């Protein structure tokens, strides 16, 4: 059993979540840490979905460039130059949930769709692209398509509500929010800014927490 649980409240289209992806990846690979994903669904779902425009490109680009500088994450703005793109967090979040339900591959799907969006310029609000991503992480595309449809029809909005409730309960203010939970149920928000681009320090921090909580 994991010594600690790391709740990760995220949005797949959040630039800072992409910047923090190496932290999530390191935690996911670390013995003693159980990472649980919570898609927030606030930024770009429903009425907050956004069509890419030249103005949006000019607004977002400096932020993404800053994130790349701080974190070392590769970033290409190809997608932000395509005004046919609709930015919608709901489909990729549903894909993450579906992958988790199918094969405990939610984290792998999140990592894959983030790379698809930020590094490859793929349209991750498109179900065909998400099905391709599922296949690329080893999921059966037909089974994935069925599970994805089920999540969309019965579960996605509930997931969003639960994630937002958790964010409010812990006093979080946006994405990404990392929350460490001990075996006795105590929770604390982890301030990750100092760890961006410094994976060794992040691993050392988590190791101390594992040791402290397990003792």
C-alpha cells in the first residue's frame, strides 16, 4: 500500500499543468506514492470552450513561453495558429477517466494528450484523436470508444463536481493543485513552484514525506 496519496487536480489544457507534468510523472513512478487524478473542468468546458483566434494566440503565447523557460518542457505553438481549433477540456478529461477505468492508465492518457496538444499540435477535443491516443498507450480503440461514450453520458459532470469540491475543501485556487494525503486522512497542499524544472528536489521532497508519514 502506498505510504501517501498525491491528489492531482488538473486541467488538460492548463499550461501550468503541462509545465508540472514532469512532477506528476516522477510522483507516478515513485514507490510509496499513489497518484489520483481529478479533472477540474472549469477552464474550458461548456460555455467556457474557446475558439482559437489570433488574439488568443497572442495572449497565450507569452505565458506558454514563460512556462517552457521555467520548466524545460518542449512547446510548439502550431495549434494556436489554427483558427479551426476549439479548445475544450471535457473530451480529454473524459478520455483520462475512460483510460483509468479500463486499465488504470489514466495518468498515461493524461501525459499523452498533454504531449499531443503542446508538442504535436493535435486536436485533443476530437474523439478520433483521443481514440488514436488511447491506441498509442496500448488500449483497444473500440473498447476505449465505448468506455469514453459511457463516461460522457454518465459520469463526467459528476467527476467535475467532485474535483471542484475537493479543490474548495483543501483551499486550492486553480490548476495545478497537488494535495498530499496521509494514511490517517490528513491533507496538505504542496506548493510546487519551487520544484518546477527541479525533479531531483521534488523526488527528495516526496521521499521525506513518505518516510515521515510511514514512520
